[in-house]
């Protein structure tokens, strides 16, 4: 259990956040398909990303850790080996879904498993397009849940796939499989989702064309690796400090080296619409990914309504945004968030149940929307995280800005932000 006390004098100074989880996953996977050693700097040593490292090692990739850096010696596009053990994705949906796409095109047998939470998450929507490409993947419960068995396959068919829901994980699984397809694969999204896979594969020499919501992936002959990949800080981790600095009086902080990829900055756009004072400083670019220092000052927030194309750009940040909305004037309505029900926990239900313990009668939800009534009285509360890292961190900043909180599971933050609680202990 972890008790968080109220912060009464605001946030000040500089905050350094962990490397981006999404980029860290992809850096290891894609480097594994190249033919030389790649140094990965600022890699996120969280449980999810280490699950990816473990899976790639089991497929024969030489991966070494030295001085907080990762060195990946790729085996080439066709050099992965059949794993002699089951591939354990742990709690990581990114590991599982992306590697389903990658192994779908390999001429070997692979079996995936995961923890209790991951085993409940749906797989049908990623298996469907891969099956259309000719992959043979079998799971429990009519191809919905782990474990998953992937049968050997030499060749895959290119497809034109219209995605029913914007999902970077599903899209990336198709993109990995498309590297091995017989011609050009086309993906059409309802809204643009995170494009880290496209950007990094392009940096490795893969031909990918994008226009509006359409992506074309050309089959690859080889991947040409850079000597180094520098992972930017994770904006999903920065989100908690962005919100906390905005809602606490007398705050002014700078969060260093945050990834500001345009498909990830939905939280910045929404917070600014709510009245937050946020500035980008020292904008740089490396490997196709922009990063910046983010300056946040205390502000008076007001409720807004949003949904649609914003949601794929901030889906992981909604628990933090719900905290901001609780301190805003008026009502905030967030639409099209049914996806939250199939994350590490049913986050939509969890937000309503747990956040209302701190601010009673402030949160309500239906099948696809979240409504937050701001400005209501806050209390100390004992809350459950449901072993969900993002719920644990959102509850922590909620308590810090209110009257404190006691959460039941602090270890779950190791998935994405291992040092999160050091801030509150200093």
C-alpha cells in the first residue's frame, strides 16, 4: 500500500521522465530485424518493455544491457529462430499484438502467453486482419484470448484493410506482417493513431507512404539500421505532472526531453483547450521523432467536450485528464472512450468507482462516454488500482491535489514508470 499526502506549495523545478514506452518496444523489435548492432539510449527499463526484450531473446536475438543502455544485434529480416520456450508477454499488450504480426510471417511455430490481465484482453481484432493475410493463429474462446499459437508461414498476402477502430497496436501488427507480404499492403484508419512504427521503420529504410488516414507498406528486402536510437521521454508519463502542475496553485515546472510526436500530443491540445498554460521549449528531432522540454504553470481550468479524432492521440492519458477535469470549473464530457474498457483494467468503470471516493458524485459513465462534474468537494480516500499502472498514478496525483489518498498497489507502476513514487518520497 502507498499513502500520498497533499502537496500544499505547488510543483517547482525540473522533472525528468522515463523513456517512451511505445518507442522503446519498437526500437528493440525493429533493431532485431536489422543486420548490425544498434545502441538504444534512454530505453524504458519497465516491465512491459523488458517483456519485449525477453521475447526477442527467445527468438535468437543477441541483446545486451550495459550502463543503462540496450545493445541489439539484429539477425536480419529472415533470421529469427523458433523459440524453444513459450513467449511470455507479461502484462504488455504492445508486446503481444505487435509480435503476433511479426511471428505470423515466420517459418516457425510460436506460442504466446501473458499474465492474468493480458489473458482477458481481446485478440480477435488483431487476428482478423492477420488471418486475411494468410496467417494461422489460434487462441482460446473463439480466437479471443490467450494463449495464442502461431503456425509456420512462409508467405503472406497483401491486403487492403479498413480498420473499424483506430488502434496503433493493431495497425502495427499489420505493418510488421506487411514487411513479408507479396505486394503493397494498405491500411485505412478512421482517425490517425500513434505512428511510431511507421516513423521508425522508415528510419530503417522501409518504404512506407502515408496520406491522410491511409498507410501503404511496401514489402522489405532488408532493414538498414542506424548506429543509435535515442528514445524520447514518454508523454504518457509526463501527463501526470502536466495535470498536477496545472491544478496546483503556485506551480511552475519544466519536464525535460518529452516526445511530442503529433500523434501523441492530444493531452497537450485538450489541456490547452481547458485553459492550461503549456509551452514547448528546445524542440529537437532525432530518428523522425520530435522532443521538447515542456513548461507548465498553474492555471484556472474549465470543462470542455471532446472525442472523435482526439481519442487515439490520448487514450492512455484519459485517467490523468479525468483528474484535471475534476478540478476544472463546469462539466467535462469525453466521448468515444469505450476502448478504456479493454485496457489493463476496465478503466472507464474504475475511474467512476475509485475517483468518486475522492470526489463524490463527480464521475459518471455510459458504454462509450465519461462525464466529469468539476469543482466538487474532495476528500481523503482509500482506493484500489486494480493492478493498473495508469490508475495508480492518476489516483496518486488526484490525492496529492486533494486531501491525500491510500492506494492498494504501488508495484504496478513498474510497468511504465518504475521511479514514479520517488517524487512523493523526496
